[in-house]
């Protein structure tokens, strides 16, 4: 059941620069691992995206989901170390080097749904209530993209980006992305302005051109 699934983490690696603006894409999915957390199963899947005509790899994604009530099957209790894909970033003990705010629209979830994510949790009020939410919530990948845009526009192109989803966002709320530059890494977190609660934590992006901002 979709209402038992929680999107926990997301990793994106960009393998080709510049990213082509036109291509026929083919995605090659795989199961990375399944971890037994007792009260939940944690499933990580990966997907390599290639240009159909050239065979060139463009992106690699990893998505980790928690499936509530699906643990206790005797699997491994801990996931493997896969470098940047599993790294958790620690927020530095100083004020952010940059802060970007962006207000989402009331119809943000409906618009993002056009990308192909048709989970009713994000559009159907009755289904959302079954999942424990008073109203439909925004897709995690949507506000992941908004946070990633803040990093891109502030510090330039990145080779990879990893986030941990820490809370929910309602369409119409304002996202505040706080960023700290640590060498070639931008550590960041995103809060919901209206509540002060984190929606993205332990996040980081590895800059493509080291410590300098690239031309956009």
C-alpha cells in the first residue's frame, strides 16, 4: 500500500556535462539492497539513465524508502557504505554562508505530478488522511529539486547531491535552504519557514569545479 511507504533518502550523480537539453532517455533500474529495521524494511533502488542514441551515461540515482510494517524478515540490519551515495553530512557550528528562500505554490503538488509521480498521497485528500496527513503533501523529490536549485544558483554546478528527508512540506509553504561551504562540498539543510521544522537534513553536494563557482 502506498500509504505505508516513506521516502527516506535520495542521491543523484550527474555523469555528463553539460546536461543535454534534448535526448531519448533509457533508464536501467536495479535493486541495490534491502535492510531489515525490525518494524520496517528499508529498500534502496538504483537507476542509471543513458542517452539511447549514444549509450552515454547521463545520471545515476539512488532512492531509499522505508516500508512500514515490512521488517522482521531476517535480513541484514545495516546498509553498505557506498561512498557519496550513503554519506551523511554534519552541519557546521557557524552561521550559514548563504540562505535562500522559495515559496511553493498551492498547486505545486499537482504540477509536479505531471512528471509521472502519481502517488495519490500527493493529490487525494481522502487518501492523505488514511496516510496520516490532514491534506495532500508535497513530493519529496519536488522540494529536493528546489533545494538543489538553491545550491546550484548560489555555488554553481555540482557532481552529486545527497539528501535525507526529515519532514513534510505542504503546497504553498515556504522553503528556507541554509548552506555552508566546506571546501568543494556544500553542506545544507532545508526548513519550512511557517513551522521552523526541517524537511531536509544531513544533506550535501559535491561541487564540480572545486571551490569556485562555475558559469551557469
